[in-house]
């Protein structure tokens, strides 16, 4: 159940509500739930359209709150109140429109489908035509006032790959940037800005008292998990050769969440050094992990990916000796998945099936 009305948070940064709704609907479709959540989320979407895209560009403003702006190189040199169309905010608005488009008929609002589809398609065009920097192979924030893309090479550009806005035409940019050790391919991924960006620093530097977060270049788990999801989605949709790269990224990410690789000392800090994996200990915030670790493991290590037509079982090649997840209740089924070496065994409500790793199974 939804504990609050999303419209009550309308003064805050856009958030990935649409991703959550689409994932829930894929794993456990529920028409009563769709009816319950549709109107609050529709009001929130209308607020985004009205307040965060006043020029009807299809792109959405980043937060105007002082603390996050001060902490981010994306706002360097920009006065407070000057809007910046942000890749992440736009992607989150887009996925919300797609979620509402899917839920509307089951929520008794079939007439709204075309409206949400129109907004989603407008954002698709804007991201591809105005945020995409073909020369650099990056999606970048956009300044409507100047008509120019941001000069900052920020990792939030990878968020687009988790959606169908990005396609095979953008693949070379993903490979060129994410997997380049001189840009984003670090031992503990992913730095929030590229290593060759002028704002990059791996240290938890702050601009002074009251800064809410360190300056650009730290590894932020939320950013990393969204980046891995983007690369994984590309690997599934049109770039299967990236599966090993995604496996490496997730291996490195999980390793970062243990002090010095010690399995007895897990941690979850807001940010980390991308070269050493050392967390920012000074704040003592070992309880702050806005990242989808479990979801990445279930989808890509175990290989369980639900969708509107059923469930795909398709683990990526992580090279682990043994993996198992049992008793998963998903789309009305109870599911066990066991991976031993290169064999994948799936048991669905007592029915067993076995294939080699790399052979996709559809339930």
C-alpha cells in the first residue's frame, strides 16, 4: 500500500516513482492496487508538468533546493533559481508517464492513455534530440536559457539506458564512456562525474559548513545501481556482449560495500572513493543506501525478470560456483532458481526445468 500521497511531496526532487510502479506491476499485477495509486500519482505527474517543465520542453528541472545544488558540480556557477533540465529528473518523469499509461485502463481512466503517451513521447524526442551529445556519446543536462548542454560529464546520463529512450544508436556512447578507465571505469564504480571532468575529485571535499554532500567524483551507490541497471537493460535489449561487463560492474559494486573486502564487515555509506572503495566515515552515516542491490542481484545474478507476458529466467555470466534463490512468489507462481556452474535449474510449482547458463527460459 502507498503510505503517502505522492502529490504531497510535490516540492521535492523528482523521484523514480514510475520505475517502482512498473516493477510492482510486472511482479504482482493487481487491479485494486492500480485503482488505489493511479489518482495520487496522476496528480503528481500533473504537478511535474505544470511546475517543472513550464516551457513544455519535455525535459524536467532538477531541484532548486540550495543544499543539493551546492553539492553538485552540475550547478557550478549557476545562480539559485536558474532551472537546469536534468537527465535524471526527465527520465523519472518519463517512466512515470509510461507507468500511468499502463495503469490507466485498469484504474478506470482509459481516456487518459493517450495523454500520458503523448507526454512520454515528447520527453523521448527531447532527450534524444537535445540532451544527447553525439560527439561525446553522452546524455547531458540541458540549459533552456542558453540552448546548450551542460559541460559536466555526469554519470546521471547513463540513467537513460534503463529506458527505451536509449537504443542501439546510442550504444557506442555507453561503451566509450562507461567502460573507459580514463572516464567512468574505476575499481569501485561508478564515479558521479567522469575522471577527465574538471570538477572531478575522489575525495569527500565539501564547499563549507552546511554542504549536504561531497563535491563531484565520489561513487554514490544510488547512481551506481541506476547505471548498472541501464547497462544491463542495454545488454538484454540490444547488446548481449555487454553481459560480462555488467557482471564485472556488479561484482565491484558489491565488493565496495564491505570494509576492505571483509564479508564480516558490511557497510552502506552515502558515498565512496572510486579508486580505493573507502567510504566517507566522517559523518558516521552507515545506514544510508538508496540503491537497488537486491534487485540487481535477483534480476541479473539469479536472472529472474518479470514482465507483462510472464517471467524470464536468464542469469548473466557471473562465474559463481553456486547461487540459489528459493520460494519466490511472483506473478501467482512460487519459484526456485538454482545455478551450479553453467547449469540453471528452475522449479515452478513442482515442475522442473534445466538449461545451460545463457539459455533464456520463459515462464
